[in-house]
């Protein structure tokens, strides 16, 4: 169950990154003049990674709680 859950969160992370990359490509040029490239990249990498790390354990804990009840 954990292996499948981790795999599912990896696919979700990939989809989020792909969607976000497409969104960033459509942003106006002024956006990139306002924010530094390093800040944008840091947010993309760290925030999506953190979201994936929350998704997997949260789903697993809810499943364990429901089974325990």
C-alpha cells in the first residue's frame, strides 16, 4: 500500500510540475522582471516537493485512522 501511495504521489507531483511549467511559460515578461529567477525556481522546487511530502503521509495516516476506528 505504501509503495503504491508513494508512486501515486510521484505522479501527482509530476502533473503539478507540468501544469505549473505550462503556466509559467504563459506569464507576461514583466513577471520575470519583477521576480528573480532563483526565487521562482526555489518556490517551484521546494513548494511542490513539500506538497508531495504532505500528500502521501496525510493519506496514509487517514487510512490508518479509518482502519483503526
